[in-house]
């Protein structure tokens, strides 16, 4: 039985930065569905070609595609010791798909990154100057934040009912936030 820790929070909250650090430290797999999708796009796979426009617009890729991709990833060898999920689940349907495999993968905690919208927009625009990400534009950010509030934020309640939620203040120094999160593992 492998343990999963879910990083949940709006775009720009720093989930990816923290997941990269903590996964190394704790010898866990870091699964970023955003990174996986971007890899598909750059490799020109069938999934990538389907996802590209949605990614650029800041919209979600259909559940069925992301769920299949995620489950396949979870079954690879480096997830045996557990994994941090960064960017999944993003919808109730995705969360339910994880609930269905709870005999194999148990969610041990859901860390919710709290940050205000102004800070998020500022961070993503700043990141966009160097990231080369085609979705780090003002137009796409506004869609991504709306999608987060509409589709993803309801997951906080889903996991609160299971007593799994820990809130972290995601505003501040990367190292300080890292220390807060690290204490939860
Ligand atoms: P951010 O959280 O900064 O928006 P991500 O790298 O996590 O960035 O995701 C980028 C894009 O990839 C999303 O806007 C969406 O189009 C797609 N994506 C990532 N994860 C999922 C998911 N679980 N379900 C659907 N689409 C996803």
C-alpha cells in the first residue's frame, strides 16, 4: 500500500516548487500532471495534440484522459514508496477515481496552499517572463483562477469530510513554507 500526499491549491501557489524539494528529501515520486501534459505536447503525442489548445487557454483537459494518464503513472516502480500529487485531482470526478483505488493507494494528507489572487497573478506573470509556458499569460491566468474556484476548490470540502486537510499559508519565503510543509510528512 503506497501513501499519497495531495498538494491542492490555485495556480501559482507554489505547489510545484515545494513538491520538487520535498519529494527529493523524502524519496517520494513527484507527479505533476501539468508537467506530464506539457511533455506530451512537446513530444507531439496524440494526447498532447488533443491537450494543447486547452492548456494554452487555461482550461482543463478532459477527466478521462488525465485519469488514465495518472493511473498508469502511479503504477510505475518509483511510486512504490509513495508519491506527491501536484495538480491532481482537479475535479470531483478525478478525486472519485482516486477514491476507487484506495485499496492500492491511500491518501494520507491533503495540503491546501492558501494565497490571495493578486499575489498569484503577480507570481505567474513573473514566472511567465522566464518559464516559456504558453499559458502564463494574463488571459489564461484569469481562466485558470476561475476554473480553480469552480472545479477544484470544492475538493477541499470533499477531503475535509475525510479529515485529511491541512492548510498552509503559501505567502512568504520558499524556505519558510518548505519548513511548514515538511513538518507534515
Ligand atoms: P498551474 O497549476 O500553474 O495552472 P499546472 O502545470 O498544474 O499549472 O497545469 C497546467 C495545465 O495543465 C492546466 O491549466 C490544465 O490545462 C492542465 N492540467 C494539469 N493537471 C490537470 C488535471 N488534473 N486535470 C485536467 N487538466 C489538467
